[in-house]
């Protein structure tokens, strides 16, 4: 069994890895490193870049070293609908003559992205429900195990073969009250552990945090406390969160209705992720919100809100300070709505720890403060497991080999320290790898 670490092992973003088993390769995730792309657009560079140029500037994972083996690739498996896991598929998937497999929601988001990017993919889409088994080839079967994270229909992927089980466990937490969907399938995880897991690639993002990641139920309470507790008389309430965080959006709607305000969702990515969830029947927000994706309608709505500030809750894009998002444009007076002293801006998120994002957020907050808006930050719990969850996960799965993923060396080292403490041997059974490396396991 050979594991190729392609992206997301030297940075937080552009996740991608591949496994070779008896001359057949399965790819897991094809993610974007988003900040680089957004900042390039912000600098006015609207030039169409080729896939290779995007790889060179670090927006896409560098899969060129896989190219000579591209004929061996039998499937591309996408773990969930976040851009740092699926966003590169519209650019890279065409290189491989194989199907793309994901849960229905992930596939729906991918289809929207392919349409928006105006690309054509010949790959067949296969929507696989969690806890299903799928035969990729005579030797390899894929199993999706239901997990919880910060969007919907997230799975742990297990590959079954004669060489043992390979587990791709990137982006999850143990949430017994996820708001939408079921708790993780612990029974299945234990079953896999008993059968024997050869290699597990594990989300190490928060592995230095010595705690258990709290449930979405806690985030809901934090949000409720702010939204119900703050003095919002004659003030606008604006909430920004990850557009794909459907459970969080559901909570915002619940509280907005209780406050008797009209709830307006503004921005293209909110439109994309919420429309897909509605189309698949995961949520039904239609009667409760206005969902506005496109510029002219956004402007019209904002002028209306400006005149009735205390009648609305604005939910908009821009939680990471993305240039071009609704909140960034509001902060720069580019839209027909002005903040007034005491208006409320709730960041129901955390800042993604990349240098570009941290800088973008600082700039946004400075501008909002100049306008005298009140800022409520970190009204959020993470979607990623923390160290004590890692310990439980490793005890359940008992993988022979661990490869930490989802971060730079510092983040990967957190999981490596824990694994060593639990009896794993550095470079023998716990492998801290960088982008562009290969590990062969006998
Ligand atoms: Zn994710």
C-alpha cells in the first residue's frame, strides 16, 4: 500500500491524497487553497489562469507527480462539500478517467461549481449515501461512514482491499447533537478497528488543543445568548458564518424568527450551499428567509433594509474577510447600506489560520470599528476534533500507521506527539509527511 500526500500536509487548505493498492489508485479529495485565489482576484488579476499556473501559485494541489500513473486512478472520492476538499475537482478531475464519488450533497455542490466555472467534466458522478459500500474494482471496495463536522453529509472513507483497510478521516468531530443529521457511526468505527486498519490519514488541525471539541449544541447556545441578550433596539443585526454551515444557519433562522425580524441571506456562496441543501430536502428554509445571491437584487434589498434597520437580520458572506464578499463590500461603502453607531455584527465562525485570511479579517474588523459597529467574535465551536477526541478515535480504530493531515508541520506535530505518547513510533508507525511525499507500507 502506497500513500501519496499531495496537498494539505504543508498548509491548511487544498487537501488531496491518494492510495495505491496493487496497481490501482484511489484519490481522496481535491481541495482549493482559497485565500490565494481571492487575493489574486482582489488585486485585479482577472486573467484566466491555466490549471498548471494555478498549481504553480499554490491555489491547486500539485498532482503532477501522479500524472505518470494517472491511468491507474480508479476513483476520486470527495469526503465533504467544503472548498478545501472539493474546490479543485473542477480543475483536476478531468485528468483522470474515472468516476467522482461523494455523498449527494457533496456531489450537488460539485455540480454547481462545475457549472459556475463553465468547465466540462467527463467523469461520472456517483452519489453514495453514508454507511453504504461501493465496489470500485474487483480488489477495492469503498465504504462511507457517517461523521459530523461543520457542514452536512460528511463521511469518513474506508477502502477495503486484500492489503487491509485504508481510512481517510479528514475533517470531522464527535458531535452527538449536530443539529442536522445523525451522530457519528461509532459502531462502524469500532467494527473497522476490530477488522484491522492498516493506515489512517487523520485530521490533525486541532490536535494541539487539549480538550474535547464541543458540540454544535453549544454553538447554538452561544449564538442564542448573543442574539437574545444584546440591546438591538433600532439596530441592524448582521450575522456572518460559513456558507456551508447549514446547521448554524438553521439556528440563526430559529432565533431571527423568535426576534420577529425578517431574515435575509445575501451572497453567492450562501445561495449555492443553501439552494443545494433545499433541493435535496436536507432543510426547508423557503418560508423563513429571502435568499439573494446576485448583485443587483442584493443592492435593492440593502436599500430597503437601510430604511427599516430594526426589522431585519442580515446573514451574509464575508466571515473570513474575503475581499469581494458582502461584508467586506459593506465595510468599504461599496453597497447601499451604511453601518451606524451600535449596529451589531456577529462572527459565528473562527478565522481560518492562514496568513492571508488573518490579514483579511484584521482589515475588515478595523473598518467595521471605524464605523462604530459592535463586533461579537468567535460565536462558534470548531468542526474539527481536538486532542482528547483524537485519543478516543485512535483507541477505537487502532490503525497500524497514522498520517496526520490538514495543516502545516506544527499542526501535524500535535497528533504525532499524542500518537507517540500512545505507543506509536516516529517514522515507523506515525508519519509526519509534507505535500508531495510518498509512503510505502508493507
Ligand atoms: Zn471541512
